[in-house]
């Protein structure tokens, strides 16, 4: 079962992907950090909601994405 991870609300409408901490094929544990995002006032690591295997990464470092996408 595939799960799509959404960008959390960190107080701004748009955030930049500053770091991708996993690659396709990696096995991850629940709560393991997947990416780091940065907004105007804060940055945060986005964790995996469940354990599993990374099947696809739809963003690149430097991409600007909307909260909730």
C-alpha cells in the first residue's frame, strides 16, 4: 500500500525542500526523517508516518512546494 506524504503547515504557504534524507529503495522506520523543509520563519524535518520502503520521491532539493501538497 503506497502512502503519499504531505508537506506540513509550518506557518507559511510555501516551503523549500532543503534536504532529502532518503532515496528510492530505502527502508524507513516510523518517525524517521524523510525530508527537511524550510519556510520564512522555521525549518523542520518531515517524518515517515509508518515503516516501509521508499517507492518514489516526487520532489528535488531546492523545489518550492505549497503546504499540504
